[in-house]
């Protein structure tokens, strides 16, 4: 067979191979690569779109759910204090009651984060009608009679100015008094050294006999159980954290019915008591410079109009029992807040304000930075997959070309083997016709 015919056969076989395998494979690879690239772009666009458009309503729903959880928790505590009125009035029964009421909290101990079961109440007391403590259990231990106080005098109470006796003795049977969050103030300097706010909420209900008012039962709820509902929640993520970082602008907080912050990642914003029993002043237009320099930064949203006129608006809406969202500009930054009322009411916490409200806030610019970072990672990964696919395609083409070359040569050799020696010049179909004649 001549070299010319060999080349024609080789390229003829190669052409068939190319048409049947290489072109379809190339087309398929192109479609896959193009689809993957478009998918990456679509996912990127949707990631930013979903984070920007849907998150507000989702965060609002989460704020409402958190507020409802707090309300349910407080309603359970109402039941506890009413139940405490019917158990035997002795320290053994009171200790058992405290022992039976526990709930888990997260703590950090020796640089390890762990969950522990902790009593809901740090104190339980029976007080007579004169305001004298009759039985008192503190942290599971009975207080000796010599150390029992007349708490009808506020200066004799733990935090020097507590008025729970006078507030409770005027109530009807079955009603309860619930105090504000009460604890020693933690300044900014103390916070930065690792101190965190701790305190109590007093729950009290009156007792009656045939003569009328006979005293009261008082429980001191460990504040940490209340703070558990907000301290670990980041509005934009389902996973909980041990301690939110307020500097990210993405955190959850709690405000009471008076407008005071009572749970916040920066606990120096929480209303607290000085060691002499006087409340630490909240920031206002008149004292902000003085108190900030001192490191005392208690926040009452009703007084923060000088910082941002939207803050009192949020507090007012929440105090009216409304849930909502607000996006606004503050010092050049776009702020977003979702808020929802905590629908728990008591004699001293009437509707609509009730116990207070939950706020979930974030700085939109920082939030978008995170979204853009995610979208860039998605785009980078899509490009990486596309590049990998192209490399695989090139390698496959080379392998297929080599296979085609080997196969074509094999076919050519087979044809050569079938041609008789000396008849290499041409193959004439006319010879067959002549034989037929």
C-alpha cells in the first residue's frame, strides 16, 4: 500500500474517531464547565440576595421566638413561687425545693467551656408580716437565726435598697411581685479584666391567715438563667456561641420594661448597683462624657436619643407591646434591629410593656462583608472546579488521541496484512467484474 493511501486511511479513521468520540466529549465537557461556572455565579448571587433580603424577617421571627421562650420561663417561675406557699414551712423542705429546681447553664472553667446543672434559685426565704426573715436558705445552706434580717427596711436587704417587702405586702392572694434585675455593677475596666455581671431577680407572693396578711415567700432567681436566652445567640446564625462579641455588631440583648438593658455581651451596659446600694446612673446627654470617662456605661434606651433618635423609638414601640424591625443610619453605619416584647405580666409589670423585650441587632456593612466573603469563596471554588475539569478534559483528549493513533495504526497494519504481495499498487474493482463475466 502506498504511503499516500496509508495517510488517507489513517486520517479517515482518525476523522471518524474524532467525530464519534472527541467532539461529543468536548461538547459535554464544555456544557458541564459552563453549567458549573453559571451555578457558582448563581449561588454567589443568591447567597448575597438571601442574606440581604430574607434575613430581616427571619431575625424578627427569631426575636419573637426568643421573647416567647423568656415569657414561658418566667411563667414557670411564677408557678414555682406559688407552689412554695403550700410546702411545709421548714428549712428541710425549702432545701429540697431548691435542690429539685435546676437548669443547665454554660460556663467557662479553666479555659474549658462546659454545661452544668445549676439551681434556679440562690435564695429562698419565709418572711413574717413585720418584715422579719423567719427561715432563709442561701446557696443551699440555712442562715443562722442570728443573721436573719428585717428586710421590711430596705437598707437591711442584700442590695441595700430593695423594696420587695413593701411591694408584695399590698398584693392579693395568688399575685406575685417580680423585681428588676438586681446586682452589683460591673464597670468597663472590670469587664475587660474578665468580670461579668451577676445578680438576681426577686419573686415574691403574700401569705394569708384568718387575720389577713401573714407574711410572704421570696425566691431569688439566679440571673444567669435569664441571660442564657440571649448571651449565646447570634442573630444571623443557628449555631450558638459561648459569648457573643459586641464589636461585630451582630448580637442579641434584653431590655426591661423601664428601658434598661438587662442582658448584653458587654455587661458594663447592664443596670447595676453601687456598693452603697445606689443605682449606677444611665448615660444621658448631660452625663455621657463624665460617665464614659469613668467606665460606667449603663444604657437606658429611653435616654439615648442624644446618641441616636431611633433608639427611644424602638424602646417606645416595644413598650407598646409591638414586634417589628427598624433599619437606620447611625454615624455613617447602617443599623438593623429586630425587636419583640416578652409577654410576661405581673402586678408591677402590667401590659403592654410587661417584663421587657428582646432585641437582635447587626451592622449591615459588617454583615454584608461576611456575605461577600462567603460569595467569593463560592466563586473561587467554582473556578477551581472548572479549572480541574479543563485539566481532566485536556488529559482525556491526549489519552484519546494516543489511543486513536494506536488503533489507526493497528487497523492499517491489518489491512496491509490482507493485501497479497505484489499487488500493492491499487485495488481494482473492475477485476471482480471481469471474473464474473
